[in-house]
């Protein structure tokens, strides 16, 4: 039987019919007719493998790969993904993190579908109408299943596809990544991965943090631009170098640069000039190593790029306004004494929902009164960051789907309620989500 983790869902499909009775469940699904432009099958399965220390351990994989196969599609394509569960007893789903698909395709077990049990399957259909870097993962007992390997990259390329000489690589940070032959994994291999790139080539690196804590990335040997955050392009980003990139759990940064004559390195640590480092090296040959990383500052997404028009700001009359105070306290959860992660003092499913009507412009203020980072992830919508600690964003419009709210920080954000359904809003430190820091966004 499917064991349900409270933090993953907590509702049942009855919520739909009670609270969203104006909208039929059919309306919340992706296109049910039409021939798909891309079809994929992802089969979830247990696997045994030997750890670096020689022990046999069980991991869970899609198509026997960790990360799962890298899915690349083009903007506007009708995508069909068949999920097959071979033998994951707890059941699995597929959630398209950051891609604002129709609610019925969102893959949240117990909320938008039932978990797919062993021997079962489920087909997702959606039109890929946002370009950018996304990822997919199981959303049944996420804190366990993502850690065990049920995750992968999803990229939506613009229709006018780039010249063939470009290098475009996704780099995922995860503690269990091995290699799927396409996606680069950082943080678990303990070796230098080398990709040959000719000088002058335009390079795009898509960084994805699939871990529970913010991760530092250091890019050395080249000046670069951060061209997108959470899949959304930044407006006129400047060339930078020597800035540490601190990426929220669940978040993505796209980096672009022209390949120089020397080597370029990317690593979590600042020391990636030895062969034993867990690092990606781009070079035109098999021996060059990148120069050491010289840190000048930490990249600040609130003050980077060039301002541009936004659909709402501090002056907007918001239809709804919510404040979410993030904190923790000791208490019982799922029958265990634990460090509860709370929103406005509540743990899921007792947390009152964010209620909206379709068409509302909604303001959400996040306040972190605890002592841990909380990367807050809203499903189905991108949010615009208005201010941090009372200071307005001064650079490019900063849209995000996973906003790291550090201890003591306050963010004001806003979004358009334009994707009806019942959605999750939760901390993407998935252990925190499993300890209560989860809530619903519900369309009335
Ligand atoms: Cu990436 Cu609700 O998850
Ligand atoms: Cu958290």
C-alpha cells in the first residue's frame, strides 16, 4: 500500500471539488488530444550499487540512471511523459519543478494525483511554454525519494535553436549523482570531469541545486554573465568574475560566456586545481587546469542586471496580501518528537492556505525568524521579488520559483494568480517540508 507522507500532500482530490467547484478537473489537465512532439518514458526502479567506501547500498533511479535522463524539449512542443513504477513500494510521481504546467500535471501525490504504485503507470501531458532550466523529481515522500536518486534535468530550449557550435551543459549538485552520460553532477564523484571546448565557443552552464541546502559554485578562468534565474532570463546582465554563486536549494542559475584560450573551472570548493577535486573543467586540451578562484564577493541577484518594466511593484494595489513567518519549534509530528518547521506557527496540514481568485495580484511577505535557511518553493507560478530586508530590488526583475529566505531575512514578493488549481508552497529543504513547512495555494 502507498504510505503517504503528510508533507507531500495532505489533501485528497475531494478538495478540488469542494473548493474549486467553478473549475472542472478536466480544465486543470494538460492537452488530452493531439500528437505529442516529444515522448519520454521514465521507469522508476530500485538499484544496488557500491559506494566509494565499498558498501552495497540501495538507490532509486529513473531508467537506471542517477540523475535520470536529461529531458530536452523545444518551446511550444506538446510533451508526453509516461511514468512507470517498476518496484518502488512507496509509489512515485513526477513533478516538473519550476515549469508552470496545468495543475493536473503537477505530480503531487495525494493532491493532483495518487502516487503510482509498483506495476502502475501515469501519463503526463503538457505544452512546454516557458524556455529555461527546470528539473523533475518524484513528489511522493520527496525528502527520501529525491535523496535516493529520483530526479533529473528538464530543459526547454527556445524555438530558434542556437548554432551547433555552442556548448550547453546542465550541472546538477546532488550527493548521490553518478553519471547519466549527459548531465554533469557535482558534489558526489570526487573527480575532475573534463569537457573539451574550443576557444571562442559560446558556453551555457545550467546550474541546478538538487540538494537541501544552498550550494556555493565557483567559476574560475573567465568573465561570465548570469543569464537566467530559475528559468527566467535576466534583463541585460553584466559581465562578472570572482563572485561566489550561492544557489538556493531547488534553484537554478544559467551562466554564459565565451570560451577563452585557457581552462575554465566550476566547483563547489574554491580549490579545484588538483585531479582529486570534484570539479568540471572546460579546456581545449586534456591537460590545462583553471587558475585558482579569487573570491571578491558573493553574487547578489537583488542588485544585478538592468531594471526593466514589471507587471507589479511596491505601488500596486494588491488583491490579497499574506505574511508567512518561517520558524521552528520542538513538537510531535507524524507521531515523533521532532524539530517542527513552521509557517505562522503551524505545521502542515494545519497551516491555513493562501486563498486566491483567478486574476488576483497577490503579495506574499516571507519573514525568517528561525536559524536555518528556508528555500521557499511555490508550485505552478513564478514570483517576482520586490524587496529584501526593506530594500527594493535594484537590478533586473528577479523572478523565482525557489527563494532562499536566510535567517533574519524578510522578502516581499508578488505573483499573478493565473494558473488555477490546488498547489503546494513549501520549503525545498525537503527535510523541512517533511517536518511541517508546507502549505497550499488554493484557488477559490
Ligand atoms: Cu521541487 Cu514541491 O518541489
Ligand atoms: Cu526550510
